């Protein structure tokens, strides 16, 4: 059974109607709303994914944590849905945490992106309510919730709002890609049997097909382009933006190969465009491409791939970019050594110096970023230290002799866990998507401690609840296999991942 999205009087009301309960989680996710059946039974819900264990143990079907709607067979008598059948939200069902840091009212036709002229599609059919009854509801949800989870740092300058929203107004391809991602994000919060899961998935696939169709046309135009240099520069950036957004869309179901196809498409666009001196919008999407590629290479062993474009150093849009680049260097060196090839000269001491410089640069950048609060700024500083220690551990694992660095590994692992405990409750909500890499690295060094294993498992579960599952469930499954392993041939998780490379194609993101 399916129905159109709930109608809203304003952008904020529409966003609330489409926001699953518990979307804003604070204080270590203690405010996540329990499943309805646990509420009715008056027991504490374990809030497991995809459904709670309390229901599973009693052979009950967990209803999940999304909003509840009651279905009516009447029609709206007024408003823009006059004469239409609509679902009505159950007023008795709380909406979870109602407070938001900022209300974003989406207005199409915002300021043009500086340095890039994207022709405005004033007749863009997807912006007309008659052709796209969902855009006016999905866009506020993207702006408030999805954009927050995609950014390294969410604040008033979040590039997923400042850069992407103006492109939405000017490009039907980008708009369709954003709507596909947003509907898929909403679907991911419901059990697969739920009617709303099926409805949002259907909406997502419709917009994705439109985006892919437009991309095919624009790629053909790019190949045959004889128009002005300004348009020629804008077109590949629009294509790159759409490819990156669609990659994020398919990352929500990371076990499939779709996101890899989009990443490869982005790579080919970058190769064809031959980006030299970049402007802000180009730099942002190049950073997004580069970061995803680096995380992908962590579990890729069949060949040493060169990433087409190395972005500039960290910026306010990508505070941790220097750390990502160092991770890339370590990975490349390890792969070359494993393949008996001559890697570039790079010692552990060189890496330590680079990591220290990256930490200082990131902390300096943080001082110029607008955060929602000073607590968020302090949490981000904790995260910077976690990334430095994660880089240290990874460098030891990949390039050093294990016995000589064991105490150093343990010290950095402990530092990661200590900084983790210093995060505020809202820090988890703000930076959950950034915690995956340091948590994974710390988790690979917990074979000797069941207590630490439980800590990593608990924290990753919280991250998945706040920032979506993506491929993190498979990543956690790999960690559990590693914790139980007793194989003298595998001195590090890298050895195990290489040994099982056909099965360990998860992405650490």
C-alpha cells in the first residue's frame, strides 16, 4: 500500500512531517525514540538495526523507528491537496526531538555560485508542483537533515547547502540527483516491509532514472561541446556534482556496485575536464571525489590505482583533507611494497611530521569556521586529535615492523578512545559521519580486550543509527571476524583483508 507524501503548509512543517522520529539524536543517542511495540509493552527498547532485539526474541515484527501515519480514505477539502487522498500523521505519536539548531527555508533562485555560471532553468519542469509533487517536501528535508550528514562539519557554511542548493535551481540533473538521494535517505529509516519504505524507494528510483537520463545527454554534449569556454567549464562541474550526489545515493545501499560506477564516472569527467586552477565549487566536488576514492582504496588490493586528481590542502569545507591525503600516501606505499615495487621514499618519521602539520593546520582552520556553538568547536578539536592518532596507528600497521611499534600503537589507540569519551552528546550528532575511520582503526587494535570490543561495537552502532548504515554493518562484521581470528599469517587487519579480498570489499566511510 502506498500514498503520496504528507502535505505541509510551510517548508518547516513539511520537513517535520517527513522527518522520522529520532532524526536528531543527542547525548549519546539517548533521545532516540523507541519502537512502538516496546513503548506499548512499556519496556526499554534496545533500538537495534534493522529492528530491535526485544521484538525479535518474542517473534514480533519490529515496526522500526520511523514516523507513524494513520491512513484515511477521505480527501483534503482545502489547500494545495484539495481533492486528493493524503496520509495524516498520528497526532499521538511524538516526533522525537523537536528542537533544531537552525530552520532552513528553501527558496529557489538563490545567489549564483561565485566563479561559475550555471544557466538558470527558469522553466525547469521539476520545480513546478504539478510535475513534481515531492520536490517542495524533499528539499527542506535535504537541507536540514541530509546535508548535515554529508558534510565534514555542519554549520552555517555547510557546502552541501551553500554550493549544492544554487546548483539545484539551475540544473535539472543536479535537482533530480538530490531528490533521489533524499527520498532514498528517508526510505532507509523504515523496515523493508513498510509501505513507506517502498514508497520512498519508488520516488528515489524515479528521480535517479531522470538524473541518469540527463547525465547521458550532458555527457554527449560535453564530448561535442563547441560553445563558450564559460559553459564548457560549467557543464563538467554539473556532471561531476550529479555523479558525486548519485554516488552518495547508492552508498546508502553500499553492498551494490552502483556507487562504484558513479565514482568511476566522476573520475572520467575529471580526466576529461583537465581541471587546473579551480574555483570553490569545483574544488568542493573534487575533494568529495578524492575522499571517497581514498576510503575505497583501503580495502582494494587487486591493483594499485592512481586517483586522477589530488585536491588542494584542507579547507573549511574539508577540515580533515590533509589527513585523508596522508592515508592515501600510506595506502599507496603499502600496496607498492606488497607488489614488490619500489615505493616513493617515505619513512615513519616523515609520516609523523606530516600528521603533526595536518593537525596544526586543521586546528587553525577550525578557528575560522562558523559552528553552531562553541561546544561543537571543541568537539571538532577532539576529532582532529583522533584523526592524527588514527593516522599514526595506520602507518604502523601498514609500514612498520609490529614488535618495534606495539607500545606506540597501544598508546594511540588509547588516545582515540579517550578523545571519544570527551565528545559531548551533541558532538555525536554533529560528527557521527566523521567518527567511522578513527573508530575502525581503534577497533583493529582491540583483539586482546573484550571490553574495548564492546565499546567499538556500541559506538559504531550509534554512528549507524545517527548517520545511516551505509557499509558500516559489513565493516563491523569484519572487525568481529578479526577479533576472533587466530592466524599467525595475519599480523594486521590489512593482511586479513588482503587474504579475503574477494569478500572484504566493504568501504570504510
